[in-house]
């Protein structure tokens, strides 16, 4: 082995070590100067060629394809300060197309490129272009040129640069992917911060922008606010946004979850207690109302407060004063109260489970947060935000969701826990990811893991039931439908006028389908209206309307209640109760009479 070959192998070994260090740094430091590091590594190789034989290299360029159209861009270089960065695109394109290195000892006299305009316009005398490939796919070329006679490149230089290009290509791909991910994340963060974010609430849908508007107004006034919405839709975030956008933002925000404590503990938590007021009260305690004096008190799940506690809350809102448990002293407090619930307080008032006067006192400024399935356009933004926030301890490389993964996330209804449920899925997918990309199959496996506890990461993906699945959910009895169509066609021909909307086959089918879905939802939720509405993704009002219309039609056409129950596939006792709840008692009673 010649001294030159030995020395060049030593140089390549040094370059490999530098690349390893560079790879580690760009994984743990998002601000790492990728281009600067690449240029130092390129300089190491170029200085070796100059050392051997006294050659002078005017320029060396790392040229990569960029964008969908394959535009050639210079990503790093050697001696590229203030000089012209022109290069022979013909030579580089040929290198990438053939996957073979090109050595031009005298470019202007080389029959392969003598007619190339890019060569004619350059003063280059000698050049080398070697392909940069990853997994046998061209990503660019490493281009070196000299303009000095008597300092022509030779086969030894070509072989050294070919090995150099093979060494740096994988690192280039990783670095550029990393930079692209960081850029996209930064753009997303900037977009979220500037247009689609208020506090920690994120969204671009019209419904969530309406919530932003209401938060802005609520922050300016000092009224009691009632925030409603399903579990996991961000009620506490809205409460915090109201507080921190209001004039009380410099004072304390205190949060109390009314569903997490027993009645006597919740009373103590809210109003405080005196030492010895009850077993375990070893010292005086300041309650949440006193702690939040001058600021805001957020009462989460206020619907779970007991009736006696509701009375005390009503008095605080009315008089602005509290009394600690076991104490006779009345204390004045200046607190803005924000309440939240995932239940229908109006319905609880009607049932006598929530004090009417308290309801009207806390419902002075209502804000309803729509569930995630009603603002699907926010799901990609939220999912990418959660992914941008996520950091793997062992591999901080930024992750990205593929379009088909985003499509799957958008298709799901998120009825269990809305945004928290989405966040859990995205973070679990990040935990399971074995590379920088999260695709549809990985999301499907995460969802299966959540259901069964078996990740199945090495299994073939199974079909996943989503709201956009292609297999049909409805099977129509064609003979019965055809009879119905024939009947109404005959009636139209005889009467000469179309039937009313309620008599049309389409309306009858639509009514029956909606009601059947409602009945199955009720059956799955033990005949409870609100849980069934959440399960089906409709409002309780919509559910009751669909059910009432169909029950009325069926009861009116049956000779007895038992037959109606059989047709509807509902237990007779349940049918009687639902008919009574919906104001159909008379129809149910008529069904008991002989015809």
C-alpha cells in the first residue's frame, strides 16, 4: 500500500469519526449548524487532495436534489465564500442519472461535454463529479473542480472522492430530513402561535374560533361563566384562558374538582375549616374561596356537588361571603367563579337534582366547547402539535405523521375522551415508532393495543372500524321496500298528487333508520339518554326527537303495547317508561285497549 493510499484511508477514518459526532449532535441539538459541520468535513477531504501533489482546488460543492421537481441546490461547500457558485449541471445530472462517477481531466476537450453550455460558460479545466446515493437511490452529487493547468485530477483522486461520497451520503440524508422536520415543526408552531392558539387551546375550525371570541369577551367582563362540553374537550384550558386574559390575571387561579372529593371534604376544600371541626381537622385550613380572593375559582364538574353544597355555593354567589366549617365567623371574598360540567344542567334542574337558582347564577355567561368530532379540521393541527411537544428520551429525532395516518385520525370520532384521547394515541404511537415516521398501520396498532393490551407490533395490520369504513352497516329488505314503492306509485297515479313528506318512502326509511340506531345506542348504555347520545355522537335533544317520532308512529299503528315492544325490539317496561318520558302516555295507554 502506497503512502498516499495509506494516508487517505486514515483521513477517511477521521471523517467517519467526525460524521458520527455530527450525527449524534444533530439528533440532540435542534439548533446544531448542519451546513457548517458539513463544510468542515468537506474541507478535511479537500485539503488531503491538495496536500498530495500540490493541487489547488478552487471549489467543492455538495449538491442535492430538492423539492418534487428535483431542483439542484448547493447544500455545503469548500471555498464558496464570495465566488460565483456556478457548476456544470450537465455533468451533475449525468452523474445522478447513471449513478457513476465522472472524471474530466480536461473538461473543455472532453468529447462527452464539449457542447454543454454549462461547461462553455465555466473556466473549469478539470473536474470530478461523484454520485451521492442512499439505498441505491440518487440524492445528489459531490462536485469538485480546478482551473489550474498542470493540476489535473487523476484516477486516485476519483477513487478517494468516491469513497468520501459514500461515507457522507447517509449522514446527508439524515441531516436534511432532520432540518426539514425542524423547519416544518417551527412553521407549525409559528402558525399555531399566531393564528390558531389562545393559551393552550388550539384550533382553526369556525366553532373553536367562536370559542376564542367568547373567551376574549369573558376576559373583559367579570361575570360568572358556565363552560359545558364533553369530557376531555378542554374546559379547564378555556377557564385558564379566561382568567389569564382578564383583569384578575395577576391574582391566583384556584382549581377544585367537585367530582373527586366526598361531600364533607369538598365543603372543607371550598370554604376551609377550623381546627377540631371534624375528625382529622388537626389545624385551621384556608378554603379555595379565600385562597382565590381577588382572583378566579374554577369549579370543575360542578354538577357533582351535593344539594346542601349547592345551597352554600348559591349563597356565596349571592352574598360574596363564606363561613369555614365549624366556624361562626363570616368572611367576605372577592372571587370570580368559573364553573364547568359535562352534563346537561337544564335537565338536572328539571329532574330536581340541581338547584334552579344556582343554575341561573352560574349560567350568566355560557360557553359550550364542541366535541372533537364536530371540528375534525382541528385534528391534524392538534396531532402535529402533540407530536412536536413529544420528546423521546432515547431518540430526540423529530417525528412526523404520514397523510394516511392523519386521515385515519380525522376519521375517528373520539367519543371516549376527545382531545385527551387523541393526545394519548399520538404519544403512544410516538413511543412505539421505530423510525421518524408514524404511518396508518402504526396508529391502527396503537388503537388495537388500547383495546386489548396487545401492541402486536410485528403483526400484519388488521382492518380497523372507523366512521369512514367502506363495509355497509345497513341491509334493506328489498321486497318490503319494493312493495312500499309500488304502493306509493299506485297512490300517486290514482290521486294525481304526491303524498306528504311524512308518507314518502324516503322519509319512512330515514325515520326508521335513525330510530333503530338510537335504540341500539340506548341498549348499549342501559337505556340512558345522555350516555347514548355521547356514544352515538348526537345531542340528547336530537336523540329524543328521533326516538319520539318513531315511537309515536309505531304506537299509533299497533293494536297493543306488547306488539309495539316486539316490533321495536325494546322490553315492554322500557317502552312504557320511554313513552312516558317523551309525553306519549296516551298512545301507550291506547295500545293497552282492545281494538
